[in-house]
């Protein structure tokens, strides 16, 4: 089972990103909101587990910030994409792009 490979010396890695999402409001229209998203993962874990954990945490955080379902989904997909890009692991990217059997 592939694991996340990274040249950093620490076993536990973290990535923090600022996310700009759409938060629905009671009024007609929407407001942009930026929030920090921190994701910690163990590099020894299989890529499949890292991706599942990332997906779960992104879903929870985006759903906390958005009442509108479409905005929540857009936020979740954006957070996951940004974190996968920052981690720069080929197996994680394959899972994210649907080219791995695990998703």
C-alpha cells in the first residue's frame, strides 16, 4: 500500500491554507469569507487514509462555514484540491484525480 512520501524530517506533517468560500446569507446575494484550514497527517499512513481524513475534515469545516449546499460542495472541493497540491504526493494526486481505484 503506497504511503505519503516527503523529504521533511518530521513524521507528522501539517499544511495550513487560507480558503475563500462563499457563505450564503439571509439576504439576496452571498458574502465571501476566508478561513484557515489546518490539516495534519502522518506521512507513514497510506495515501488512501490521508485522502479520506482530508475529505472528512474539509467537509466538516466547509459545512460549518456555509449554509448553502452548493457553496459547501464548492468549498470542500477547493480545500481538498489546495491541500493535495501543497502535499505534492503522486499517489494522493492520483486518488484525488480519480485515477486510483480508491476514492
